C-alpha cells in the first residue's frame, strides 16, 4: 500500500527548504557570487556528510526500510573526492577535516544508522533529491563564477549512472511511497528531514563569514579606487 511518503516529505519540509535557500551563502551562490576557497570548504564538508550517509546506507542495505531506496548510482563520495583532488591537490585527505557543524551532521547520521536506520531515508531524500533537481543549474553557476575547466571541479554534479534525471526521480519517489512504514515512522522521517535541512543550513552559515569578509574587501577596494579617482 502506498504511503505517499514522497509527497508528505515535500510538503512537510517546504518551510525548511525555503529557509535553507535564504541563507546568505546560498543566495550569493545562486546569484553567481562564488568564492573558490569557500566553495572548496563546502565540497570538503559535503564529502564527510555523504561518506557518512553512504556508509550507513551500505551497512543497513538489507534493512526492510532501506533496501527499497538503495540506489548506489546516487552515491557522491567518489565524485566529491575527485573534486577535492582538483581543489586541494593529490594530498587532499591530509588537508581537509569536517567543520564543527559538519561533524554534528556526521554524528547524527551515524547515530540513527545504528539506532533507527529508517530515518536515513530523510537524509538520503534531502541530499540526493536536491542534487538531482538543481545540480545542473548549480554546476553551470559554479563553472561560470569560478571559471573552471570544462571537466574539472564539478564532478559532484555528474550522475554518470543515471541516464535520465527526471525519469529516475519518478522511480525514486515511487520507491519512497512503497517503503513499508507505519504512521509514526512516517512522522519521524518527516521530522528528521527537517533536522537534515537545519543541519545543512548550519554548514552554509559557517561559510557566510568567509563570504562576508570577501564582499567587504571588494567594497573597500571599490571605495579606495573611487576615492583615488576623485582626490
């Protein structure tokens, strides 16, 4: 019997989704203001998040709730490691570590993977559906803003194992709707999805300070140039 979980998740996270989109870093990114140093920190943080999600999904792939949404073609750990090698070099693993907000996120994922695996659905939905829905737009923005080479620095947005993003999203939503869950579990998954959005927001907010510093430096530079011109 269908639970309409996909629709319930979408409707139940509308406010959180809107709040996440209005974080300064996200708004600036969507507006084409992307600082490479801040962006590579974001890529590093996402690497740790996806590594945790994918470790726990792999560990729980035979769980009655998880096996329905087990799609290895969505996994991002490898593509993020490729991007990190581009941004940091071959020794990137020695240079990156999770930020404090990222570590909270990672700890949360490992905790529910051990104690309540069905809640992993919330984190998979929040990250993977967002990646599939807006990934190509974000890829284009990142490439243009940071003047990246054609094939480097944006592997995160490439789902090589998925031929048709829209068709796959339908398959994924159908899989969500057919996960055997009771009403209490559905409510808990929706609540967890809102927590996931909040954890993502905290990662973005950490990056705000770097972006604000850059914008202030640009503003100061513009002011100085203006002053020199008219004095």
